[in-house]
């Protein structure tokens, strides 16, 4: 998780800055290939770590959510397509894992076996009385 935020994300943000805010600078065309190369270097380790697996650490985890949220910033650049396994990984994460617990957040779609034994008391569900 920390690699996503501390290793992979900074050069991706630098790329966004170079493309959005520095493109009119006289040195921009010289700097952009250097920034793109840094992004490519930072994408190599996660690509190698993922290999042909579906998720980074076996099952879908918070680490997958973190790295995918960072990799999504590369959509417009097309750089993610240079790493087919990462592109497929991001696409799979956007669909959600097949055995995801995320669907349990929607009460109506939750199987009865996954629901609490007793209903949630109304005062716990009703937030109208809360100031925030």
C-alpha cells in the first residue's frame, strides 16, 4: 500500500503536472520524456510483482485498491497500455473481484446468510437526528 503512495504515485503526479501546468514552458518538451521515463521505471516493479496473477497478494486486498487508484491516473496518458498485465489488472479491479465483499454493502443484494442475525435497530440506521 505504501509503495503505491510513496513510490509509484509521485512520478505519476509529476507527469500530470508537466502535461497540465508546464506544457507552455520553453523547457517542457525536453522535460516530458524524462518524466515519462521515471513513470515507466516506477511501473516495472508492480508489473513484475503482479506477473500473471489476478491480485498482488493472492486475494483482493486494500493494497490492490491503493495501487489501482494510483494507476487510474495514467488512463489518459496511454502509458498503462505499455504494461498489459497492469492494464488488465486495473480493468479487473474496476469490475471488482468475483467474490467481493463489496456487494454486502448493499443490504438488498446481500444473501440472507451474510446478514446479521438480528435486524439493525432503527436508531442505528436513522441518521436524521445526528448533527453531522
